[in-house]
């Protein structure tokens, strides 16, 4: 687990109870999604990062459950909750 991940992006140091500890793979998925202005599809995340389909699915499901990202009609995007969590951690 990466101790410095408080939210999907940007990465900040976080010690509070609202922080989500991300694995390196989860952080890479987050940064891939946050690096795009448009929703990112499942297949493009999987292809870009080279993860197995089940691994990608599990990571996305966890990040959606924790409201770090949202699933939209066109793919996955950064969650509004993510921005609020970042503000709370400052």
C-alpha cells in the first residue's frame, strides 16, 4: 500500500481518517482517469496499463465504491467527492 495517497489526484500526504490508502496499481488507474478531460473507457485503462481484465475490474469497482471515481455513460471519470476529500485533507 502506498502511504501517501489521500485521493485520486493530486497526490498529497494524508494521515486523517478520511484518507483512502491506495495500492500502486490503484494509484496508476486513478492517475490515468484524472489525466483525461473526457471519461476513460475500461478497455483503454486496461490497454494503457497492461492489467488483466479481472484486476482492472476489481480496482475500478473499489474506486467507485469509495467514490474516488464515477462510472458515467462514456467511461470512468474523477468523482466530485474526490475534490471534497482533497479540500478536507488540507
